[in-house]
């Protein structure tokens, strides 16, 4: 497949996003979702790609496992006695169920701070059942139910470890965020001065790098470079182990893409979605990919619901990472019927792309 190109402002042709998903109705294509996909090994070797993976976008919540690396590598997790569940929730975008809020509350008790110290804000839980329960009981959502509360509790622990002010742990110039920025630079291979920085939905800094650099971060998470120090490599191993052991803490008990993909893969990968159509995965070293693999993608229009899961699962299928039983376990996330108001099926949402594989 040829990479499509579009003219730039100076009339130079640059790679353009590729069509990835088609929405058909009655025999014609009604809509398309376009984007970029890339898979790389830890040394940067490109295994497969499509679109323009040099496109710069924000990591959003796909940064969370790497934002947790300083928490573990610094000794903060050990100092406060965080267990695997607490490390996992620091990496998750959880659904706000009791299984999540109880773990975050445990982290806060261990560091001696209350929920009021969290600066992630409040939103309705991602869990439909929990959101419905709140409404039925006339209750308001609380800060522990914010999908980022575990990440923020981890940042507070890191602030205490670094003797940094906890009141401003979310500020870009706080030692907590500076350490996280250094981690993103080390794993992505992008000099820290070249990383774009914005403000994430939960108020902390969010990092803008290429889609390719995102894939590299995840390849190096599951297979750290020899150049990394021992503390960092051990932190990666603990984070990967925690995520694969407790996938329900990365997403939720039901109907969360990260959770379902990790359950289906049975410990062979870590999965993490980011807002605005971003997705990242690290495939642990295995027979087919002995050096490990990082996969990332960006849906250009930011669709998180029908385009992203479809592209994620099809990409993992084409790379041979999901097959047979594991593929069947997530098949319902890879195909969506289009229904009319009566409930009749009148079309479908399907993946329509083939990755360019390296020789």
C-alpha cells in the first residue's frame, strides 16, 4: 500500500493520515476515520506502519505507566508500602468502581494525606453502573472516582519522597513533574526541550511527541534498554507485572478496552488508551517478537468509541499478537453494526486497512 501524501504550506508533500475505518450504510461508504499506526522494536526499528507516524500529538493517559516509573524507581512505592494493586491503579484510567476507589483511598492513608490533597478534579464515574447508583441515591461524584485519582495519589507519594511541595505537585516546575518529563524523554528518545507540553484533563502536564515515539516508549517499557539504570529497569518490570496481574484496575471490571485486551492476551502485553483517539501497547518479548514490541496509533478525528477499538484489534491481529481464542475474546470490540431507530441493522463499522510491514 502506498502512503498517501498531501501538500504542505511550502508545497512540499508530506505523509497524510490513512483511511482506517469505514462506516457503510446500504452499500455505500458513509463515513471514514483516518489516522496513523506504527509498531517498533526497542531500538527504534520499524516493524509496521501506516499513515504519518511522525505526526506530533499528546500522549494523554497513555503516559500513565511512564508517569508511574519515578514513583517506583525513586523508592517512594517501597517507602510507603505500595502493593501491586496500588502500583497498577497509578497506571490506570479506572472506572470509579469501589474496587478502584478503595485502592486509591489505601494509597492516601499510607502517605498520610486525604482526598482533599488530590488535584485531579471530579467527574462522573466511567462505570455506567456506578454513575447510575449515584443518581439513584442522590449522591454526587467524588474525587476518588476520577479516573486519574490513582495517578495523582502516586504523584503525591513521589512529592513526599522528593521533599517537594505537595500543594503544587501538579505544576510543571514541581520536581515531581520534572522527573516525569525526564522519564518521557528517556523512553521516547526525544530531547526534553523538544517535547511539547500542555495541560491534561486532570490538570497535570501532558506531553506532545510523535506517534512513533509513543510506540518506542512502550517497546522500552516491556523491554528496557541496557543503558537504563537498574532502578529504572526494575521499575518497568514491577509496573508491567502489576498491570498484567490486575487489568481490571487499569480500566474497569467490564467493558473497558484496556482491561479486555489484557485479559484476552493473558499476560503477553500491557495496554493503555489515551484520550482523543490515542492508543499504546507494549508486547512483552516472546517467540515472535523476541525483543518486544511497541504499538501506537492515533485516530485523526479523536474518535474513542467506534474507530479506536476497531483499529487496535485489527492492528494486533495483523501483527499476530491476537489470534484464535484471544481474538475471539475481543471480537465484539472490533465490529459495530449501524442500526436505525427501530433497531434494524442497516450498516456496519469495520476496519479497512493493511499495515505496511517491514521487509
